[in-house]
C-alpha cells in the first residue's frame, strides 16, 4: 500500500515540474524583450500612442481658445486651434506619453493634422492623418 502512495506522489511531482517549465517557456515567449513578437509589440505601442494623441488633440481642438496652452504653443498665431505634444499632456487632455515613443506632430491643426511615432525599440515609423487613420 505504501508503494502505491509513493507512485502517486511521484506523478504529482512530475506534473508540477512540467507545469513550471511550461510556464517559464511561455513567460519567455510573451516577454517583449525575449519574444519573437517584440518588434510587433513595439510598433503596436507606437500606433497606440498616436491614437491616444489624436484623441487628446480632439479635446484640445474642441476647447478652442478656452484651454491652457503650453509654453511651446504660447504666442503662436493659431495656438487656440493647434495641438502640440506639450499641450496634449496637460490636464484635462491627459495624453499618457510614453517616453520610449518618439512623436513628431507635423501639423497640429484639426483640418491638416499629421503626426508620426516610432518606438525606440521598434522598426516602423507610424503616421496618422487628420481623420485619425493610420497612413500606410
């Protein structure tokens, strides 16, 4: 009877080892630094940042001249209708800028909005237009 009990314990131990090894392999595959999908992750992060920037800029444009402009935008002729990165991060627009994503706003006006983003670890430069659509 004790022999049967030992056999059950050994099977449980093997199952636990297999489970932990599987979890370690899965963790390596899913972690951005070691994953074969890391490039896609970083490019997606840049694209997400642009979408969030566009949403924040829509709030800036909707506020018109009623918003607090950033120091970079003060004194500009059309500062009430232009969105820049420094203004978008201010409250109440609250753009959550990731410092690993380099963003360039080429045109901050609502009608001609154009911006690009590239994650420091990514390979693609992503661009968004005035309609909030990714430009290929």
